[in-house]
C-alpha cells in the first residue's frame, strides 16, 4: 500500500521523524527530554510499539500524558513500568549492556562523531562555557549505538571539536576500539538538513540523505569540513500524514519543542 506523505511540514518536524525512524521495535532506548523524547514517543506510536524508553533520571517505559519540561518532571512517572534511580540506569541498565540506542545532542560535532558540550575555544581560555557532560559520556561510551540529534551549522559541524566531551570514533579507523570503549559508537547524525552516517572502515561521517527542500550544496555550505557524500545519496523519505498529525495534535500540540510556522 502506498504511503500518504504529508505535503506541509517543517525542517524540524522532518528531523524528528527521521530520528524516530532510527528506533527499531523492541529496542531499549535511553533518551532525554526535548526532540529526542518526542522522536522516541513518535516511534512508539507508529512502527516501534514495543520499544522501551528509559530516561536518565530512572523512569523505565515512560508513558507520559503530556511532554515533560525537564528530565525530573513527575509527568513521566504515571504508567511507567519502573521508577528507579540514576545510579540504577547508569550502573545496571547502561553498564549492564541493555541499552540498544542512546540519543544525544551536541553543541559541536566533528567528522568522526566526537561531541563537544563542554567549552567553545581553548579549554583554559574558552570563549564560552557549555552545559558539560551529564550522562552523555556514559551513553556515548557504553550504548550499543548512539544517534545524535542536532541542528546543522558551520560552527557546529567542525573538522575537530574543541573538546571531546563524549567520544565518537575518536581519530577514526580502530581508535575507538583501541581506547577500550565498549559501546558501538554513533550510527547516525540527524539534523534539520539531512541524515549522516559513518563509513564502516574509516569511521568518517558522510551524507546519506538530504531532507526534502534541502540541496547537497546547502548542506556543504553549512558544514565546517569537507563532508563526504554517499554515491547512493538520496532524498530523505518525507513524513507521512499520520506522523505529522501525531506530532501536531497529540505529542506536542502546544509546540513546546517543535516550532510551528508563523505564516
């Protein structure tokens, strides 16, 4: 049966839908608040009803009736399969090897998927201080794979991050494995312009798909290094009518995290 694709959607909605499609049914997903949580909830409402969502604070299989404003929002508790501690999540669930995919954000990312959320500029004389790691380093180091969700920009996609808060593939090739990191590393970077993946051998990032209405040239102009382009590069599959209606009418009806068009 042919899919009924939406004709009216924003780049941000496309980003959320693309992130949701990275989740497979039955997977354990470690996710924070914001766009990654919306993507995870969308996945559960569509193609991955048996995915188990775990928040860093300790809520397992959350079924919130509304979107949380913070990771500690009590709206995450009702209907959850279990409420434990952050220690339990990090020690038993994450270090125990149960997390299939962890979602991360980034202020900076480089071509090997290393993430910076610590400082911009020199560490000892930074131009700006950022939020730091939280549990991001643990997730990047230990989850079976990670998906990074962030907006595209030349200052965000850089040749080398100013500081490695959360490891990707370090310097490429086998360097991640040689460093003793147990997790599998990043499998995808989802932006408001496209979907990026990593070469199996070099571990260097490449453009896999470009979102509808976005050109490859525009993506190159918003990347601070010479981005590789897959020989099979194609347009990202657009959101379906069902996915957009779920986002707008049920998951984020007030536009708390997904901005609505003003015109």
